[in-house]
């Protein structure tokens, strides 16, 4: 089964999926560091979700984890009002998103793992910054997030990797990571494997920002899935560059180890906040671009539908 915020669904029902994005960031240290991260308007999120559906998308993975402004009830409301399938995240972000006095820093590894497991069993905590208490959302997480900084994780990030590995092994939930270097991605895979999480249960985000085609292929051959998710952020990198990276993996016979996302986690990227390109960009603009650049229907279906069904299936 795949766990959406409205309940478990048959993987066969999962349609074209944006595998890394954000619908809500309600406060937390991320917003304190950069106010443009604040995504707190339910109506804006509903409007963006409706454009995704209108453009042919069917599902989105919201990658905001514990303690940094997640809004589980907001995800439930958007999914209920629009019909967009949403997967929420438990787990943790990178070190810089937790200030010195944050509860995550004070918690030991076993406690952190137990919190993730409790969200899987009892529902996600309602407060986006505080630790989960007895007041839980009806939403349960569909993925577990973990993040590391640069090539070498910090001491906190090493503990979080262990906690996430333990929780993923116990719950069967897939792991989606924030990566900043190829070396860092290898560290993540090794640490998770040490806790019983094989590479084929891991989605490595942001790999289009840090790896060339040969490095991406090497990572894919471990069994891991890479998420190319700078699409739409053309102030950073043209979509055509990322599409060519995806094409190189298809040509290498690794098209089933690729998924796509956008990570449009700033107000400036949302049309409903007066910016752009908007969350529909992947389906409205990138997919036609991929067709023009030579992808056939089967290849697109593998990347957008078949591989998300496989990697987000709880085992």
C-alpha cells in the first residue's frame, strides 16, 4: 500500500506524481532564516493543487518533515477539497533548520525513531514545530525524510540518519532524502543500509543540482532512485539541462531509477502568491518539453507513474 494523507491506497491508483514539493511551511526556523519560505495560505495551496490536476498531474509528495513548519491538517484539507493525492512526510531536515534549543537536538536516537513510528501508527503531529503529542492529525506519513549537509553529515545529522533508518526498517515506509553532494548521497545510502534499509527503498532528492550524467548513473546502479527536482527553478538551471540528464539515464537503461519533482518551496515560485512558474509547471510545461526532446509515452509513464508506484509502496 501507499499511504496518502487521506489513507492507504492501492499503488495502481497512483497517477502522475510530483515526487518532491511543498504545499505548506508554517513558521519554524526555515521561515526565520528566509521569510520567503512561508507557505501558510490554504486557499493558495488549494488553487495550486487545482492547477496541477488541470495540467494532468494526480499526486504530489510534500517533503516537509518534523519540527520545521509542517502542516498535516492543511494537507488533509487540500487533498479533501481538490482530489489531489498527497503524501506527507515524517522524519527530519538538515542541521541548519533546527536552532540550538530545538527539541530534536535534545532527543536521543531511539526517541527520534519512536516518534516517526508513532506518526505512522497514530497520525502526524498537528503542531508543525513542537514534538507530536496526543493531539494527532488523521494524516499518516507516506514517506520518511532525512537530510545531510555537504559531503560530511554533522553530528546531529548522523543521529537523524540512524533514527530514520531504524524507523524505516520498522514501518516499511520509503525514505526520501535531501542531498547536497554526490559524496553525501553515498554516505546516506551507507548509513541507511547499516540499519536495514536497502538502496531500492531510498529516493535521493536534488541530484540534478550536484551530479553529472555519469555520477547519476553510478548512483542509480546502487538500486537507489534519483529525484531530479530543480524543474521550474529556471533562475537556477534551465529545464532543458535537467531533461537531458533524465534522457542520459534512460539511454543507459536506468529510466526506472528516475523520478521528477520541483521543490518550489518559496512564495516567489507560486502563481497563487503572485509569482511563478507555479506547481503545475511539471505537467503543463516540462512534460511537453520532454516529448519534444525525444521521450516516448512509455518512458514518461515509467518516470511519472510506474517508478513512483514502486518507490512509495510501503513494504
